[in-house]
């Protein structure tokens, strides 16, 4: 490799997989990287090596785009050289001259793989000696350096860098199946969807529009959440089904015990989401429920909710503190400082924290549940969010292609 500026991509748990699985995951990762860069119209050349990806091009533009791709631990803007110590030392010096000053605490982090003639410790010493000749009086501090330089000697060449930009970790999107996510105007559900995307799950959203029973801002906020989530899967459409729940609310508020309204509502949402999932060959339902946060999210009530469907119900926020959820929401961009009217007029003054399954069944038998579910699913509008934009898709059939 000749000396050249590039973005080095570091991959984490992918390398713990078996070789066939690793190959599949790497194909998905490189596909996602290419889609992200193509969406931004950034020219690039990608080279794949064991344990590393190198992306050549405008590194300052490439690095922040790639750092948002799921499955990547971190990225670094680096210089590639030969794997001869003198060439790596020369390049390390060009980095150090910009940031390292006399008296600063300094460390060299050196690695060697499939290169003979020196050890990693010897390489670090040679790099430090070369820098000392130009910038004397720095203090070697391997525990708490103010500045550190990283040097990797590999069979295909040398890599030198001095910064590691944190990535998102997780698994490449598209490697862990497909699920429908119950998405709302709130904080929790988009974070839950994002966490599942981070584990490789392709998400389709379902928003339950309560009509006159819901706050005036809920629909727009839910759509904005999906629009923002789409920026985390560049080049890939993120479907959003908007379902009319007003007929269900009308029937429920007339016929059923209002003490259990939140349970009836959540069970109905699960049933509708399951039908959407089945029609589109998805394998689970993602919920933003968090243990103990509200009355319907006690352990006993969540069991009653889960019982309403056969597909797995995935609750990635189950054990998170609210502060943790808010922090993620702010980081991923779905937090709204002034959300507006997002209330629900159907919430009872004293919602039930415990419920018996037979009682819930008895109350729900007062409704034409199958017919209400069918009407809700048939009412669904399909919207597609892609690269931060959202538009309505005219339905010609009930299912959608997974590549929208």
C-alpha cells in the first residue's frame, strides 16, 4: 500500500462469528456502507482486509457518515504506508507535529500482525524515538496520555492514526431479520426501534392514530420520529403504517370497563401490529415498554398484553432507566424539546396495575374484536421514510417489498 489518506473501519463482534456467518455479515456491512456513501454522493474506494476496512476518498466527509453505520465499533482517519518501521515512523511524525508539544503526556500504541523483523514493543520504541528527535521532552505515559498515536503493521501495509471516532457497535442492519415496531409520538418507542436496528433488525413502523381521542401533535410527531430513524438506515426505505384507531376507541369506551382501558388499547395495538407483520412476513413485534414506567407496564400486565399475540414481543427498553432512554433519544435525534399536545383522552384516572386474564377476556368479548382488527388493518395508510424524507405510498396491494 502506498501512503494515502483513508478512513479505517474497525469491526467488533462480527469477528466472533463462524466464517460463513462472518462472510454474510461483512457483505451486509459493506453494502450498508456503500449505500450511505452513495446517498451522500461521496466518491470512494473500499478495500477489505481481515479485521479492517479501508475507505479511500475524502476522509473528512467519509468518516462521520460511516460512523453512523450499525456494526462498526469506531473509525479513524488514517494514513496508509508500507509496513517498514521507518515509513510508519515518518508518517507518525507528521501526525505528531500538529498536536504534540513538549511536556505533554504521550503514548505510542503499536500492533503487529503477520509481519516479521520486530515486535510490537520494538515498533513502539522506534516510533517514539523518531518523534523524540523532532519533539523532545514529552513524557511517556501509557496510562493517561494527553496525546497518543496508533501504528499498525500488517502484512498488506502500515496504518497510522491518532484519533478513534466512536461508532454505533451492534450488528449490520439486515442480518437479524425483520420486525414491526409500534411507533408513537413519545420518547420510548423510537429508541426501542433504533436499538433493534442496531442489532441488525430491519424495522417497519406502525403508528396507531387515535383520531379525536389523541393529542393534536401525535401524528406529526410520530411521522417525524420515523423520518429521523430513516437517517440511520441510509439508502433504505423505512415503512410506516398509519392505522385509524378511532373506531376501536369509540367501541371500547362505550362497552368496556374503563379501569382497564390502557390494557385493552395495548392488546388491540399488538393484534393490529401482528396482522401487519404477518402480511409482510415479519418475525416479531417491537415495543417501547419499560418495566414499571406506567400502569400497563407492570410485569403482570405486560404478561396479559403479550398473551394477545403469537409473534414474539421484543422489549429492548425493559430494564432501562428513563434518563438512559432520554439520553439515547437526544443522541439519535428523536427527542423533541416541545412536543406539543400528545395526550390521550382515553386514559383513565386510575388505570389498573394488575389484571386477571379471564376478566380481560370477558370485557373484550363485549367487542367485535376480529372485525375491529380487520377494519383497522384495512384503514392503514402506507408512508415511506427514506434518507430523512417521508412521503405517502399509494397502496396497490397489502404487502410491500422489503427493499422499499
